[in-house]
């Protein structure tokens, strides 16, 4: 238990001693007037001074103590706020002796303090704030890890992200980039005239993508509801209603496995654009990436693991062609169900023989092509069997006007010209339901009669796309696990004993 830990008990005792001295260890009267970054910027030209006489201007800064060197009549501390880290100098001669002697041993690394004083430069050339007044704003009763560079155990980092953020400025930087990316995406679509909308998070029918839903129950209505897999069908209802360009940035939920690129809840943008087709979205996607790189001030060639990804080198290739040209699958088997099954079995790939031809082609793509797509690649012309919401190609009704964008072997986006024929859509839903009932696909789309009814009123020719923001941020920040770009990723439950082991690793100490 937290309060039984020896080190926590010691810190609680110091908090009580502060109270005995008349100092509230959890104050709410901060008068900070300057961030650390602003202090450093304003005083970047301060010259080294032989003495530490106070100039007319004083500053009040606040932050968490990250380093504390206690040295009798004087002490040096490093304090950190969100904007930066600063050395501060605490001398007995600058304050009442009783206060100095009482407070200096009650402060510890991890405490949040506020200091007022003036700048000077040490003999080593480091800009420092000479403290004239000090407040302990918040007494931290749990010690920070001894390792100044941060927490080494990734599980501990994810489970206690707040501590990871305290200890690791690079982690904070990653999430600032994430926030900026979302802001830029929103601005990009607003500039294009898109309307941002909000659609339900709980659906009466799971739909919009092939995936297993999370199920909840609405007590007042007495019915089950499904956390949304995707917002697609509601957004297209808005196109039917007369909005011509809409987008939504929000969470989706899929009750499936977790790995380096999958979390059960994830953030995406979905957008729908009337009077456009999937080829228009290919160009819009390229434009969006160019916009992001320009406003993030990033080079268009970025490292990602062992690769250098060229974000100006976009290519397109049909899915079936990619099986041969990239995956090395003989062309004569790519459109034959029995030959595909035999080929996969010969290569020791587990295969469900109840799958239809489109599902098997997708299986081959996953097995032989996907991981090889390093530079941005639009895979086009997906089989109709695995694209129940996409418009058929006029030239070849066996394929759809659909693409997926892959970067560094990961799917980043999915788009298509939308199917707006209500009769064809009803038939496709029926085929999905039949496939599910036969055991060929337990994640197939459900029948959605209300959506069919909406289409029956007429939906303009429309193109729609979804982009996974988490994976996009992974690319832009060179992170290789989705958990590194989610502030609070899903984690399996652990026992109290396991948590105590994590705590021991964090503190790098053992109770005596």
C-alpha cells in the first residue's frame, strides 16, 4: 500500500513538520508571473557577475524540483516547468536564517516550489535565478525515480504515464507533436470548407467497418448498444441530408487484440466529400501530407526505424498486381480460390477455406505485400467482397473504387468512392450477413435497414476516407508502438504484488 512505504512515510513526516512550522504543504496562492522558457529568453544576454546583487527587476517562476544539491549556507536546485528547466540558487544570506534552516531540509526532489528572485550567471556560465523568496506549493509524498534520465521499464511508463511525463521531456515532446498534428488536420479541412460534426458514439447496430464491437446496455431503453466501430454510416447520412463536406475527429472502439499498431480505442479522422471520387482523395491526401510537413517544419524524408521514408514519393498499384509485383505470388493463381488456398497451405499459412475469393486475396496481401510497403503507397482496386460500402468499378464490377494508404508497412488510411445505390448496398449487406452465418467472416457487416432507407432518398456521388491519427503520429515521431503515442494506452490488469514490483523498479530502492 502507498502509505505503508518507508519513503512515503518519511515524506509525509516532512509535510507534517511544514505544518508545524506554519507552512501549508499544499498551497493555492501562486503568484508566478514568468515561465522558465520566458525567463531564459528574457535574460539570455545577462553577463556573469562577480557578486549577486539584485537588479531592479525580479521574476517569479515555479516548477518541480528535479535536482537538489544541499550545501550548508547555500544550495543549488534545478526546477522544471512545462516550458523548460532552470537552475536556482538558494542562499542563507538572502532570507531569514530560521526559515532557511527550517525549509531547506524539508524540500526534496519532486516537490513543486515557487521562487522569486533575479538572474545572474555562474562562473561556469549558467544562467541562474538567485532566490529572494520561496514557497513550497506542493509536497510530493512519493519519491521520483533515482535515475534522472527517466523510467527504463516500458510497462511502468505506460501504467504510470504521469510519472513518465515528469521524468522524460522527449515523451512530452511526442504528445505536443500529436496535439499539433490534430490541430493542423482540423485546420486543413476547415480551410477546404469542410464542416466538423459529431455523431453518436453508441450505435444500435455495429457498422462502418468489419470488426468486433464492444457491447453495452442502455438501462432506460432496455436495449444493447455498441461502441462505435466507425462513424461512417452516420456521416454519410449527413451527405444525404445536404451537407456536402463533413469531417469528424474522434474515437473508435474495436474489441480485438492489442499489438504494436492496435489499441482497442483509437483516434481517427473520417471525412466525406460530395461530388468527388476516390481519385480526388488520393490527391487530397498528398496535399494533406504536404501541409503537415510544411507546418510542422519537418523534412519530407524522415527516419523510421531502419528506413528513411520519402513522403514525396507516393506510388499507386492495384492490389492484385501488388501480389505479383511486390509479393512474388505467381500471377496465374491470384484470381483462383482453390489455387490461392493451395499456395497458402504450401507456405504453411493458416487459412480458413470458407473465405471467399476477395478475403483470400486480402489474406495474401497481408502475408506477402503489406510489410514491404515502406514509402507511401496507395493500394487500389480492392475486391468487392471485402468492400461492402464501396462503389463498384464501372470497368470491372469485381473490384471497387477503393484505396488504402500504407507507410512503413502499416495501414494509415482507407478510402473509396461511396456506394450510393441502395439496392446494391442492401444486397452487399445481405451477402455480409450470409458470410457471417456460414462461418466465413465473424466480423462481417450487419444489415442496417435505416441506412438503406437513407440511401433511398438519394446520396450525391461521394468519396470518403478515414485516417488513423495514432499511426500517423507514430510515423512523424519515429515511434514503433502505438502505446508510445497514446497518453493512457490499454493495459492488462495486474496484481498488487506485480504493482509493488513495478514500484520497486521505479524507485530503484528496497526498503530496509
